[in-house]
């Protein structure tokens, strides 16, 4: 049989998705982003799989698919327990598909395998080979880097990464990868030769020389970027900005650059960048990233205000602290209102919105959110506790007492901080309602857990006095009751 010609080999490549299919995949991807934002990782993985298989050359889809799986497995580098046995039939199917050059099936079976273990180097290598055959260099590099993340000392994987980086014109990263090969294999003859060759290619591209077509230089200039005089390397931030101008709808580029700005605490640039990302794509994930950065900036500002107040607790710093706290609470309220509107069935968002309503003194609005959120068994106890606090604030003391009692029963002993909050709130309110025996039960339970908690010893003494008066037949003392402390929601500082 005649050997395969280049033309015949080209025919095995995957066709470009049609415009209609691209539109459908984009809608699917946006839906997947919304599901992933709710931390429903399994469902999001299934949705992203359709995107990755439908358009395997799309780097954005693949990065989101892998990022979701990393979160699902808490970046444990091994995936699901006993994954070896579950992966065996999929690995066999991938091997057969590779032999037949059935790229569609490689990507399909490979995606299913990665949902079990996204760090499986065998599967990732097979996916990268399929990408190479289909000229999907960007996704090829992503698979290779994921494999290298699983095994950083794999010299062969470093070689593959170096070659792909060079093909993409990413000379600095390719040279760095060959240096890594040198470290892992000190006598490797290819490493030094490739480093030297890439240095020449970089100089030619950076200097705008006309070897070949001079395409690398023109690409950068067309993107509005600059190469330093003498062909020096651009910073990572500059390179990302250039790539964003070339690919204005590539969200992972925005996210990577924004993360650099955030690490440098340059929140203004990070926010401006993410605003551009949302304007360019109208992607809700970009909007949420922007909101997260805004909240992070406000939390940093609050932390600084708290530190200044602790160092010098004067009126001026107290005012700054109050302003910073209210700014954060107001922004959090805005963000969670928006997220609840978009994800009305997400009880975690409803709980967080309830906390922000409560912090802002909007107790009746908080009650509505907590009542909805308590259907989530993971937060039921906290919802009951916070409902009790809200009912107490609006003067519904009997309802508050009922919810405190339920919270005491619902909150597990291992959640000791919130258990103590619930017992203390129940004991204090029972005292106010002159249910002294009930108050003694709650206060005693709290004292048994932590006798140093707040003023629990004094409270027990007062309860004992009232019970003694009742037993002696004395009338209740006239006058106003002691002011009762109502705590802010769990995790929030009152000062």
C-alpha cells in the first residue's frame, strides 16, 4: 500500500466548527461558567466537556474545563480515589482512537478520562498528540503544561513543552524549558543546541529582521505592542497586554493579567482590566471576577483601617474604620443581590445576602433570605441563629426565642463557636423574657462548654438570684432589664 501523502494526512484533521455550532458552543460555555460559579463542579464538567469536544482547538474552553476540575479535586494532583481502575477502559479506547487517527474520539474519551483524573499524564499526552496532528498548538500547550504540573521532573514532557512554545513563538519560555531539561538531564545534547538556536530566532524576531517573512515582529506591532531595543524580552504583563489586544475575547488572558495586578495590590489596574473584559465579552464570569477584585480591595482597605485604629484609637481613625466597614458592607450587599437575582436557587448566595442585609440593618429583608436559605442543611443552623437575631431586633421576642432553641438543636457540637453563640443568645433572651429556668439550662450548657465565654458566669449568678427570689415568693424587681447584646452574624466583628 502506498504511504500516506501530506495531503491525505491533512484530510484527517478536524473541520472547523460551523458558525451555528460555534454559537451553540458559546452559549453552552457561558452556561457552564454560571454553573461553575455555583460550585456545582460535576455538572459544570459535563457542560464544559461538550465545549472541549465540540471545539478542541479553543484554548478558552479547555482552560475553563481544567480549572473547574482542579477546584473539584482541590488541586490534589491525583483526581478521584482509585482512579487507576476507572481509567483503564478509557485509556484503552484512547489508544485505539489514536492508532486510527480518530481525533474526535480521542478528544471525547480523553475528556471523560480527565473528569476522573485531570493530572493523568498518559491521557494528557495523548490529547496533546491529537492537538499536534490537528494543528491546535494553543490547546496542545495547555495539555502539556497540565501534565508537567502533575510531574514537574518529567524531562520528556519538558522537551515537548519547549518545542510547542517555540512553535508558538514564545521564545523566552521555550528557552527556560530547555534549561529545565538541562537540569534534569545534564548531558542532554539537544538542550544546549536548542537554547542557542532559539536565542538566534528570538533576536531575529525581536529585531524585526526579514528572515523568512518577519511575521513575528509584525504581529507584535500590529497588536500595538513594542519590543525593546536590541530585542530584549518584554515583561509578562506587557506580553499579556499584547495578547489581549490580539485576542480581545480571550478571558483567561485577562484573568491571568488581573491576578498579577492583584498580587501587586494594583487594584485600580485590575479593576480597569476586568471592566474591559466584561465590555468585550459580556461574560457574567468576567463581571463576577471584577466584583471579587472590588470586594478584595475594600477588604484590604478595611484591614488597614482596623490596623490604624488599633495603633491609635482616636476619633479620626474610628471614623475611617466606620467608613471603610460601611463601604464594604454596601458593596457586598450590591454584589449578593445581583447574584441572587441571577441564581435564585443558590442557597449559599441567599445566606450571604441575608448576612449583608442584617449588617446593613435591613432585618426584614434579611429574614426573607434566611428563611429561603435554611432549606440547605449545611447552613440551616446558622440561618436559625441569624433569624433569631433578626426577630429580636424587630421586637419579635417569642419568635426569636423559638429560633434560638431550634438553632441550639441544629448546630453540631463540633461547630463550637456558633453553638456557643446560639446558647448565649438563647440564655440572654430567656432571661429577658423572665423564663429563668430555661435561661439557666442554656447558660449552664454554655458554661459547661466554655466558662470564660463573655459574661456567662455573671449571667448565671443573676439567673440564680432570680430563681431564688421566685422560690422565696418574692415579687419580680421593678425597673428596666439590663441591655442585651445582640451579636452580628457569625464571622463578623462588631467593633
